[in-house]
C-alpha cells in the first residue's frame, strides 16, 4: 500500500486498501478496514472500525459505522448512513457447497437513506431516497422514498422528513393529506401510498 502522505484521504495504518481502489478526497478509513481493489468510494466518506468494502460503488459523504460489510452487488448513493453492525446480503439462498457468485442480486441504497444499527437488508431491495430503516429491522423488499420502516419483517410505520425528523400523521386528510415537518417546516403530500414534497 502506498504511503498516505501523498494522498488526499486518510487510511489508518491497521487497514488495507488493495491496489486499484479509488478513494475520494477527504474520506477517512479507520481501524482494521479492508477495501477491495475494484472499490470506488466517493469524497468525504467515513468508514468506521472493521468495515469491509467489496468491489462496489459508494457515493459521496457516506457514513459507514463499525462492523459493516458492503458486499459485491451493493450500490450506495450519496449521503447514506449505515449504522453499526447493520448487514447487507447478496445471495438469497446461500450454501457453502454451492457457488452462486453469478447469482448476486443488486441492492441499491438511494441518496440520503439511513439504515439503523443491526438492521438487515436482504439482497435485491432498493431503499428509496431518504428512507429510514429502524434499528434491528429486516428489510425483504423495496422501500418507498421517505418511508420509516421497522420490525421483522419490516413494514412502513410512518414517514420521515429529509432532515431526519419523524412526520406526524396528516391532521386533515380531506385537505390532500398534507403534512409539515415539526423540525424544519418542509411540507409533504401523501397520495397512493407515497410521500412527496408539496
């Protein structure tokens, strides 16, 4: 591994970055991490202790907390938060005796989404923009943008603002299911099971 003095990112001396990996400016790779050679990691990211990054693409300003493995088949867009010890998978029916690398299913985490500690994301799902996955949830399918998901299996229990505040249920359903964030004041409209900025 080349000396870090000529790099615009930081890699702790206990970590390994394989030749060929691309790491953006200002990114920090902390203790005991391993970044594979075809990984592409954006600018301003933080990889906590004991993070594994496969041959994947990670956007800018992504926070990956301790003990997370980002396996081949996962795509993480900008401004995503991956909580401590959350889990990605990439094969639906793994067996030690059967090689299924050609069956990896893509999991896409869209811009601004949050995945809580110890949550599990079963492969093949897309987490919508600014979705919020509660700690310990098990996600088995696609998640709408801004949805708050909890439970095993995870179900939508509400909506989250882009700023990370849970939205109250609309007070006047007849007025178009409009709701405003108590934190930042952003307004949203719910229709046909989806939430969108008003």
